[in-house]
C-alpha cells in the first residue's frame, strides 16, 4: 500500500527543508500544506515536496486540504517540527498488514529540559490507556477510514483529539513503540510547568464544552476567521 505524508506548515522556513528532505528515504509521497506563511516556507517546501498546497490557515483545514490531493492508500499527518523514526514506512505497513486501520508512534520530546522524557512517557501511556492520539505522535490512517469519519473536524484546536475519538469507535489504534521526535520549543519558550498546566486546563474545558476558538486564542494560536 502507498503512503502519503502530509505536513501542515506556517512560517517554518528555518526547519521545513530538513523536515521534508528527511522523508525522502521513506519512498512516500510528500505533501506540504501552507497556511499563509509570510517567510520563505513556500519556496523551501517546493524544492523538497512532491506537492505544495495552499490552504486557509488552521491545522485541521490544512491537513484536510493535503488529504484531498494525496494519492496514497495510507495518510500520515506530520507536524512540521516532528521527525519520524527510521523505517517508519515499514512499521506502518506492518501495522496495517496486522489489521490496524489507524495508529500513531510513541513520542520523544527534544530539548534540554530534564522533564521532557517524563512528559513523553506520560503522553505515550495515556494514549495507550485512552485510545486517543495527539498530532505530535504522527497519526496515520487508511484513506478509506479517514474519509469514512469525515476527516479532521474544522476546529482551531483539539482536532487530533476529536479525530481519534471518531477513529477508535471503528477500531483500536496501533500504538507503535518506535519514537517520533517532536521539538520542545513551545515548552521551553513558555516554561514546562506552565505549558503542562495550560494544556491540561484547555483539554478539560474542551471536554466540558468550551468554545475551541476561544481555547485556541488562549493557547496563543488564532487561525483565520471562520
């Protein structure tokens, strides 16, 4: 089965070239989806991706736009600051061959904080227990199943949570122990403890019905107006 890797980006000039070029060895279709970058992200992506798509800003919208033009049977959604483990394509193919419809990798957080390994271990264990994956864990899914659940919900935040909830009603996730590495830049910028408490608080409020648009603003992410 063929694999398409979809990378949403916004002002990622500094790192998008390395992210995309590092995917070449996997033999997958690489699709970068720009949400209105004002730096040289687009120009850089065009030299490394098979397709570069422009979309209204918003990670969910960008990933759905990438999925709409993808040619692969399997879709993998990768954050621009995340790298996949070696032979990720083979690991995904094996998981699908073993009967999985979707799944994710364990996560590792890169950076200097001594707390990052603990946070990552907690994230991975929580994902196993709840059946919920986060975008940092590089979610992959059969195209047919992604379309069956309607893709990512058009939310400015928590789109990965809602997609996981929909997918786990169809089948259990494949929890691959190989680690995707995501940058700890936000944690380091805002403080590890503050970031943990903020994320827990926002998630709790989301589950109790808070407006995702307001949560996104509080998180420091304000997508284009609906």
